[in-house]
């Protein structure tokens, strides 16, 4: 009980969200009032879901904000159209909503959509499927109209400023072919399939148990897996959603018992929407306390008072079933899949680095994309269950070495070395990583020592693991590897110790103490943070990033190892706090007594 109360009462720092909250509240109240005036309250309530598009704004320049809200509005309109078409078809609604979840999950992942991601399109589709049959086109048009109003208001209210990560829903035309080519080999299809499976499980369970509102169960499952499909994320969000919903049911029952209508109903819905938008990033469980009465009021505003208790109980039961389905689906990953995904991502970084060295005039964009994909894969695999996480983590030294080589190639350091054998060796290593089998090699360029050592250690452990589980063939492979060293001994030394340089120690101490000013003081004026491929340069950009994702979420760093190579100090640490939790590497590149770059990888 104390843990639940702590989760409900703790507010984490976050950027201000008043602007998008006001727009969402206004766009929620207006259609309810208009629908009541036109004696079509049901249409007004359905149209108010278009206001959810406003939640995708408030994070950047006017054009980008409007594009994000407009794109989200299109997804909400399509979701309502599909859900309305499937209304009244119990199993058809479950299948259709699951397929919609898979599609929108893939699209939003490719487009790097902003939070709340796929949650709202899935919710609107499920809500449309739960409405009485008929009037699908009319409802979709009403949602589109409200979303268009939200887009215009976002454009008018936005102030020019630097955008944060997440581009909305805008994909440049030149990227379409590249994205389509990379999609099959990325973790996106699996994450989309897992989210769709959770929605299908939730809806099926609700129908089989005759709980009454499968749409709520499907919406809950989609929401739990909507912000990262790995097991750790699913488990945490399911717990928070369940706790918040349980408390929210009490508030929902009290508000619904008032039988609000007209202006009172519009005011309550607008207030709940406004509060939800303000707190959802700061405390997900607390946001559910207000989301629950919002959903109950939408469902009971046109129903008799006697239906309030049953609807509130349905909400709790459907949420529990949806959360359980998401937790089950969150475990749907194998060790083989995680290792293969990470091997492919590392190999892609090595191949793009080799291409950059051979054709520097082509630019470093492919290298940055490959590193971004590796960061995504590393983040996903680090959040899986223990066995999967451990198997993928065995590649950490290889990933760190590949990242460092890519960084040096991007900065021109490898090209300055003038060693023409480096690209050839990188391609050799890339093939080795993809295949996972040792290939005898007599020598390798000096800049690749750390990569070679990491690969050698991983392959040795991988072959031993196969020998334990694979029988005679694996034992033969182990014997073969014993007679052929994949790589010769290291040709350069890398200092290893447990003592941090003063500047790095100050940065770690400042982060643990929650002192943002002291943390920034460790960086040079043009210093930068590379967080899994996202770059934040300058003190102001680093402060915004830290407030939202690092010190602002009470990060705690427990140092487990330190490695120094030249001016780069790589700190291995267990990350705790209210954000990401798990092992990470922090590579500090020093310039004098200041940090020029802090790169965060798996």
C-alpha cells in the first residue's frame, strides 16, 4: 500500500504542458455543448475524442506542432471510421482493432511519432467499435472536424522555439524507400505484432468472460504497450494503470452519480482532460485517476443513473483484463530474436562506418541512422525479461566498440590515420557479427583492437553456450575454435580502473545529487549529450534533455566499471530512478577539464 500511495502522489519534473492542455480541454467541451444544443449528445461525445489530437502538440515550432497534431487527427479519424464500421460485430471488432493496432504501431514507430504514440488512435478505434452500430461516416467526420480545430488552435498558439525529440508524424518523401527497406530487419514489426496480440487477447478474454465492454479492455492493452513494447515497460505501466484506475473508479462513481448534463458535463470533461494532460507525463498512475472518470462519464452521460455502478465496475474489470493481456504479450520474445536483432544492428553500424571511410563525400547520415537503430534495439532488448536481457547484454562490449569507431569515423579521426585496411577489416567484422561464427584472421588494424577483443570474447562465450546446449556439433565447433584464434592478442592497451577522473566524478555526483547546474558546469560551452543517437548540444539543450529524461526523473547512477582510452572515459553503470532502469554505458570525451561529449549507449 505505501508503494501505491507513493506512485500516486509523486510528481516528476517535466516541461510545461498548459498550452496543449487548454486546447485539448476547449476542443473537448465545444462538441459536447454543440451536440447537446443540436439534440445529438451521442454525436457530440464521440466527436470530443478528436480533441485528443491536441495532446501531440506543444513541443516545438508552430509548423511542426501543427503537422504533428494534424497527423494525429488523421489517425484518430481513421480509427473512428474503422471502429464505427465494426460496431456491433463483437469478434470482428476485436480482430479489426488488433489489426489497426499493428498498422498504427508500425507507422508511428517509423515516423518517430511523439508521445502519447499509438495510445490515442487505438483508444478511439476501440471506442468507435463500442458504440451502437450505424453513423460511422458521420462520427468520423465529426472527429475530423474537432481534430482540424485542434490543429488550427495549435498553429495559432504555438511560439517559435527549438523542437525536442520526436518529429510528429511527418516523413520526408526521400526517406520512404529507405524506411521500407529497413523495416523488415528492424524491431518495429515485432513490437507492432506484440501490441496487436495484446489487444486481441484483451478483447477475446472480455468477450469470453462476457464482461460487457471489450473496447475498454482493448484500449487498456494498447495503452500499456503503446510506449515501448518490452517486458519491463509493460509490467511497470500495467501496475501503474491498474493502481490509478482502482482509485479513479471511486472518483468516477461520485461524478457520474451527479448525472451531469449540458454545461456541467462539458465543464467536467474539459477539466478532467486538462488535468490529465498536465499530469500524464509527471505521474502516469495519477493520470489514470482522472482518465477513468473521463471514460465513465462519456459512457454514462446518456444512460440512466442505475447504470453508473455497473459501468464503473466494468471499467475496473476491463482495465485489469487489458493490463494482464499486455503483460502476457510483453513476454513474447525469445533470446534468439533479441541476439539476432542486436547483431544485425551492430553489423549495420560497422558496414555504414566502412562506407563512410571509403566514400567520405557521401556524408555521415547513414552512420547516424545505423547508430539510431542500434540505440533502439539496445533499449528494447535491455527491457526484456532476465534471460533475454542477459543474452543480448553479452554483446555490450562489441556494441560499445562499434559505437566508438563510428564516432571516430564521423569526426574524421579514422580517416586521418590513413590505414586503408580499416574498411576491409570492418566489413570482415560485420560479417562475423551477422553470422556469429569465428573466422580465422591473422591481423587487424590497430584502431580496431577494442572491437576485435570484444568480438573474440563474445564469440568464445557464444560457442561455449552452444556447446552446453547444442550437442555433438556444438562441441566440435568449440574444439575447432580452440585450434584457431579468431584474433591475435591485443596490440594496444586500454587503461582499466575503478577510479573516475575528477570531471567525470563531478558529473556523476551532480546527477545523483539532482543538481542540474553542477552537472552542466562539467560540460564545455558547446558540449553535447548523445542519448542513444539523439544529440543535444549546448547547455540549454542539455538542460531540457536532463529535466525531461535524466536528473528530472531522479536518475541514480551506480558505477560498476571504468575504462579509459585516450581522452574517452567509458563508465559502466546501473541506472535507477523514475525513468529508464538497467545497465548503460556513459562514454565521456574530455577536452581539458570539461566534458565535450557524453554518449549514452547500452
